C-alpha cells in the first residue's frame, strides 16, 4: 500500500513531528505559541508543514494532508499485475470512467498516488494507465492536473519516453 493511502495512525507511525514558531501575520498569539507543525516521513525524508493557522491542531491536519500530497508525488509503489485498483479507486471511478474526487477531499492524495504509480508502471503511457484503471485518458489527465506537481512529474516521465506532454 502506498504511504499516501495509509490511515492517519499508520502513517504517523512513520513520521516525526516537530513544532515551531512561524513569522508573518496572525496576531500576537501566533508569535508567542509554537503553532507551526512539520511532519517528516522518515523512510523517504519527505516533509510538509503548515503554519498559517493559529491552532496547532488545525495546522497538524493541514500538514498531514500536505504530506500525503507530497508522498503521492514523491514515492512510487509497485503495481501488481492484473486488476490493481484499490477499493478507494473503485468507489471514486464510475462505470463510465469518470473520476469523482475534489482535490480537498481526504481520498485525493491516495487516488493521485495510485494514478501516478500506474502511469509509472505503464512507462508514462496515459492511455494504457487509464485502461488499467478503468477510467478515460482525459479523466486521468484531469486528475493529475488538479495537483500541478503531479502533472509536472508525469510530463517529465513522458519526456524521458519521448512522448508528447500532457496538457490539462
């Protein structure tokens, strides 16, 4: 299972939490209390932080979501042969091949990771990846485009394979 798809408690077992002070707007409370939260995924070294809220708990939620997005882009997991779709993917992809998930939804990082893993396994061929994921190629590209670093990564892989870049 990809780290971006793990339950919060399982993912946090592999992370180091650090707190600190953040500069910038937010009033006197922000500068007096350590509200900045940074998570480091120890196996990969990938970090994500949040400091824009006054509440450390709110910043922790945002930082964990950002960490999931960073893991989705930065970590590749092996794709088994055959039907490799997760239950989350099946629940979010209609029989017509439409992928329904808002970028702010908690399932989005896991779906993004699954799409990138499949694209990587298919040597950046988005049509082949879409067939294996039972979605349309345009829906796959739209999913990747909702998180610009994912589209940049996909296009880098496509360039390495001498394929034209994907555009949203």
